[in-house]
C-alpha cells in the first residue's frame, strides 16, 4: 500500500506540474489571442476610415455632377427661351472639345487664372467642364461696324467662361 501511495503521490505531483504548465500555456494563448483580436480590430478600423474617405469622395463627385447636370439643364432651357424671345438673334451653344474655340478658351483659362486662385484651389486646379458660345447676331454686327469706323482691323470673337460656385458638401 505504501508503494501505491507513493506512486499516487508521484502521479499527483506530475499531474499538478502538467496542470500548471497547461495554465501557463493557456495564459500565453490568451495573450496571443488578445493580440490577434486587437490587431484584427485595428485593421478593421483603418479599412473603415479608408472606406469612409472613398465614400465621401464619391458623394462629393455625385453632388458636383448633379449640380453640373442641373446647370446644363438650366442653360439649355434659357437658350431655348432666349432664342424664342430674340427671334433667333441670340444663340447659346456648347462647343465641342475638338473645336478651335474650345481649345482657345482652355488656353485662356490656363493663362489667366491667377496664382492666388490656384493656391485657393489646391491640388485640384481648374477643370473646364464645358465651354459655351453666346452669339448675338445684331450686337456682333453693330460692334464690328463700330470697330470698322475707328479703323479697327480685327474681327471680334468672344468666348465666355463660367466658374461655378463651390458646391456645399
């Protein structure tokens, strides 16, 4: 019986040692698991911030395009109205990107935008979305006649540009 008691005690000691090692391993595993969970949630937080930034940019672009579409719609309605009111004397048209007048207008915008305006715009710069040509037959003819009377040897071709106000976002 003494032998059995000593074996039992020896087994008991070994079991206690194994239990303590298992508890240490469990603590190590808990700390490893905690580190993994913290890393996982910090990655999720960064991805959420990046996604919000992308969503904000998409939202801003959508608002700007909606504003731009509304402006184009308003201009087309105004163009039809002014044509009817002036018996086709005034015409508002959109210039194609391939036209020389469109290219001249882009160059004029680039050449004439002040450094102060560019610094306010930041890295965005100036983007010309559309170029409109306003043609007033009577006014153009009268202006040309007047310029001919003062020995002006050049024809007048006017290009107008509109810079829309910042869209509230």
